[in-house]
C-alpha cells in the first residue's frame, strides 16, 4: 500500500495495485466537470480510489454522494480515503455492479469514468485485474451503453457524465444512442498521443426534453 499526494486536487490517497490509479482520463473528467452549486445528490459508478467524488465533496460541501465499485478492495479503499480526506460524512460507498442494487434512481447527476478499451488481441494480454478496469466490451463501449439503455428505460430524471475513447467510438455513433427524452452533448475533447477522449453528458427524462 502506497500513499500518493495529488496537489492539483489537494487530496491524499492510499491506492493498492489492484485499484485503478488516477490517470489522464481521471483528471480530464475532474477538470471539466461543471456542476450546479445547488446540486444535492451525485452518484459515481466505478469509484476506484475515490478521487473524483472526494474532490467534488471537498468543493460541494452540501452535496451527498453515493459511490459504487464492483471491487470489494476498491470499496474499502474509497471508505478509507474518504476518512483520510475528511469527507466521510458526505459520501456513502457500496460494493455493486454499476447501479444494479438500486431500485429507485433519484440523483441529479451520475458520473462514470468507465472501462472503454476493446476486447482485442492486445488487451487480452493484460492481467485479469487490468482487464476488469480497462475493457468495456468486445467493441469497447458496451458497458456504458448498457447503463444508457437502463437509464432510458427507467425514465430517470438525471444527467450522466461519462468518457468515450476514439479507440472504440467516434461522434458518428451518437445516432446509435440518441432517442426520445435523451439529449447528448460533447462537453470537452482531449487529444492524446494514441487516442482522443470525449467527455459527454447525457440528459435523461425531464433533463433531456
């Protein structure tokens, strides 16, 4: 176990090897996520080290957060890191896959930095823990599409902020996931050496009308 300092976020985190380490996509999301000052509830899926919700909790002191992760190790680490950074009273943590254990969705905002690499010959060489953290399906975006379809069918009134990679997706794919009651917007793009990242917001229900 190693403790890391992230001066940009004014956060310290304990991060074991099997938990996703904050990378360029993490900070891309943090820098460009613009929330309303009056927001009261946020859900984060796949919290990993907890850095995103911890950073937001330190800046939105009246907001409540629910953070999920499919990994029990990550879940315990998020709880510990919340205490380390003094925001444990704002953040509830649960071990589950996406939002599968929640029957009634009520958050104003959902955040997910999802796995988005395709399941190909290169990613098959990765260790099993890395595969779980990085592979988003055969093409790469199936995991996030599953959540989008769920939110459409649940008629939730919420906004989803998520990241897509040009490795598996491009702007033409908008037509595949647009539909009645859903508004899509690319908030920001980030060009990296081998890919382009898109921060995308999906507005569902009344938010998308």
